[in-house]
C-alpha cells in the first residue's frame, strides 16, 4: 500500500503574512521503478491529473496549476538514506522515516494522509536547505521559530532551564522544538542537523539578512538580526541536549 506523508503543517496556515504556493508530499516506496510507476499513473492516460516538469519529483496539477512536489522515501533510499535522480542530483532522505512515524493521521477530502508535526517539518526543511540552499527553506524555518509558542509546555517542561537562566524565555519555544527533535530522531539525523545549524550560524552574516525586511533604523535592523541568531542558537542547543 502506498503511504503518503504530507509536509504541510496546517497550524501555520492562518498566521498572517505567510502562504504556501505549492504542496509537498512524500510517498513510501521500495524502488525507483515503483516511483516511476506512480509518476506514469499520475501523468499518463486519457485524462491525467498532473503533468511532468523538468524535475522528476515536481508535477503540475493540471486543473489548478498548483505545483506539487512528491518525494519518495523508505527502502528506495537504502542504504545511505539518499536518492540520486537521473539528472545527477542527489537528495538526502534523512529524517523522513522518523517524520512519518511521528506524523498525525488526517482525512482530507476522504483520503487519509499523515501530516508532519512542526519539529519534523523543521528537520525536513533543514535537510532540504542543506541540499538545495534555497532561501525559501530558510525562510520557512525561521517563520516557524518566530511564531511557534506553547506557554503551558514552556513553563512546565523548561522551568529549570528558565530559572537557571540557561535559556531566555524569548527563545524557549525554539529550544523546546529542538528538544522535541532530539527526542524523536535517530543519532545520525541529529548529527547532521547539528552540522547544518553550525554551518548556518557560521554564515549568519550572509544568510540571515535575507530574513529581514528593509528596516530604516540601523538599531532596529541589528536587533532583528540578533533575534534571528538567538532563535537558531536555541534550536541547535535544544537538538544537542541529552
């Protein structure tokens, strides 16, 4: 049976200022031949619903024009948790199995999907950011870090860290997301995430200004930059606990 994993997290849909223009799915398959069969079924026949693009895992939904990314994972990625496309591009599949195991089952228009939670979304976005170095992935990660909060969990689970000033309240939610990742992903994935975050922080002066809208006052710009750095540092610290 084909297992579907949606990388859309609907809890952020209603936050003002952010909208998605494409849809991301993952499918658990055994081989490249299985994925090719799925692609053929989607795009061929007398009345196909999708058309191919020049990227093997990207399709266009014909009736709406929406771009749909469908990434295969599972046995197809063995033994190194990566897939190499026919054009030579490589894609890391680290984190997909854990994201699937922790995803929430939802029924959308009569079809069952497993929808990733926020920690898993950050994991997949970090790995994608490392793979393709797209600004959008970095923007998506920071959007979650900037907007996520869970007051009850922060004050019940992080009271010691807050009281001992190991973390600041403003970055506590980012630390909490990192700790959720640490608790649910395998050591190989954690090691790679720490490496990716270290690289992002090392390149902060080049990468993080992309996340800041034009601000006329230098002091305001500097404060925003520092806030971004602290969120990413807190995420890394949370992932590295234990």
